[in-house]
C-alpha cells in the first residue's frame, strides 16, 4: 500500500488537503529512504516545487541535508490531532504559511 492509494493514514491527509482546496491526486508522495527519492526531491526543488516533511523523523533528515521544507504533523500521529477537524485546521494553517512565504 502506498500514499497514492488514499487509504489508512493517507485518507486523513487526503481529506484535509481536499478540505483546503488541494487535489491530492496532483501531489507526489515519496519515501525519503527509498532508492532514488533524494534525487527526485532535488529535481522537484530545481523545478520550483515545494517539499513537505510529514512527521518529525523525515523533518530531521531533511534538515541534516539542508533541504528547505514545509513541516506538517504526520496524519497517523496520536492524540487530539487525529480528529478530522483538528488535522484539517493544522493543514490549513501550514498551507497558509507556505503561501505567505511564496
């Protein structure tokens, strides 16, 4: 199963993205630790793309490599963030911050 399938934790993320007007089908999802992903991220950045670090673990790795990114909480995180409204609001806030910086 992959993020593109839109199931499990991806459903939470896809619902939040759709709720703020972003089509998840137009997003690319990469696992930082899979072969070729770092090269693909670098190409995405060269084309002017936004990198989103989903969760603390990947955010730490992106920082080590000097990759600029927008940080979001992983949709499978535990606690109050699991509530759909709370997660959607978190994504809305992150998207606003990214748009303000652009």
